[in-house]
């Protein structure tokens, strides 16, 4: 080995980075995961329009803006109320189940127990706020709220269309 001191330094830095990762603040880590996971996009009213201008204390309170599709209508849950009424074990179990679209359940299921726990701790640190989101509606029920429509479209008309002038 030509440079044993470099090898030792690299190993030591990897070990200390692992120790740092294990010791990080779970609330701050949960905040980070919520940000990169795009949770605010649906679970914070007005976030698509205002983004980071919405104060943190007003975020993740769910929405009455529904998502309509073949499954019926689903609404973004008030995550803060959910975390306030659930134990961490209940939160982890809920995150491991499937739910209605367009929630990316598989992304939650891919998260580690520690990551899901950090999200839970962040939500608990924010505290309960807001009102419960409307309950999901079965297909065919009247939709009393504003909603996005997710209806699969047949691509064949687009595939057979004649291209316009170029």
C-alpha cells in the first residue's frame, strides 16, 4: 500500500459520516423528507401557487381539492391531525398500506422505518392544525368540491392523426 494514511483517513471519515447520519435531528430530517417528497404539493392548500411563501405553521393541513378518477374521489389528508391522533406504530402501519391514488404509496413503502418515523416526528412537532379533509367518495357519487379529473385516455386517435403543416 503506497499511502496507508490516506486509506485510514478515508475509513475514518466514512465512519464519522455514519455516526453523524445516525445522530441527526429526526424533526429536521422529517422536514427534509417532506420537502423532497413533495408532500406539500398536495397536502398544503395553495402550495402549487405560493410554494415556500406559505408559512411552515400553515402547511400539511390537507385540502378539500379532490382527485377524481376510476377509483372515485380522494382528498389529501390533513397529515398533522393524522399524526396527532396516531401512535408512531400506527403511523408506520398506515404508511405501509396501500391507499387511493394519486398518493404515491409505493414511495412511502420504500422509505425506511427511521425515515417514516422522522416524518411522523416532524408532523408531531408542527402540532395539530386545520380541519379534517373530506372523506373519499366512491365512483359515481356527486362531487361537492373542486377537483382534478384523472381519466385515462385512449392514445389511438393521437397516433392516427395526420400531422399538420411544418
